[in-house]
C-alpha cells in the first residue's frame, strides 16, 4: 500500500482534490469531524524493549528540549522497528475495522496507516504540557504499564469541554490529531509507560 496522506494531498490543489474525491471516491472531509474513542486492547508490547531502548538511547530528539518535569520520550520511528511489527499491524487492523466504520460509510476506499510511533516513561512528579499533533489525522495512546489512580490523567481539550481520562492497563484512547491535550503529574512509585502514535489516511 502506498503511504500517502490523502487529506494533505487533497488540500494541495484542485487536481489532487478531484482525483481523491471523484476518482478514488474518498470523502476526506469526514476525517476532520470531531472524534473520540476509548477502548481496551492488548497490543502485545514487550516490557524489555522499552528499558533496553532507554539504556541505549538516554538522549533522543525529544529529550533535552523539555523542562525538568517532563518525561522521557523515545524517537518517533518505532513503527519501523522489528519489535513493533506485530503491535503496529494489530493497531492498524483495529483502526481499519473498528474506527474506520465510525468515520466513514462502509467500504470507503483507503486505509489508516501508522505514520509515527513512540513511547514515554513517566516517573513520579513528571507531566507533559499541552500540545497537539497537527501533521496527522488521528492520534492515540496505549497504556502499557500504569499504577491506577496515581495521577497521570490524560486531559483532552475539546471545543466545548475538557475531558479528563484516568487510564488503566491496555486502555487505548484515539482522537483527532488537532485536539489539544496534556498529561497531569504522575504520583506513582513505579514507572508509567505509554505508547503514542499518529496515523494518516492512505491508499
């Protein structure tokens, strides 16, 4: 499958817009409708990978430019790692079977494809400031290791309300990539590990 961001290309010029809408028959505007989905699914990550990666990569593109209360963040290319092949395929299958039907009419051409994937290790008193992911369509986070009811709530800032989500193990949250969000300070004693990702709609 060609990894092409159809929404992005539909905005480039009228030719692309015509090809995507009239020839491929994909209504990319549906990708931008307000969306939020909660689920629980085991993506079968291996805990050893996170700590081995951390040991080999104490400094990443995202560590060193954060304040002292922010957490460790891996590079955003884990979707290309052999160890993540099965989790990525399982997540893409979930997106294209369950999430796609919530956004589109049945059998719409095209598929969701993971563009970037990374993980975070949040220690006691660490948080993550408000931000969004404007270069993709859907974003999400899977909670791999977590002490329940120990802070670290995900805050989603929707147009008319603020949603606070207290995660538990294997919870999966999916939302529009432009949605502003943040993570409250974590107060647990053990590490909190989450895997985040961005997806585009491709053909």
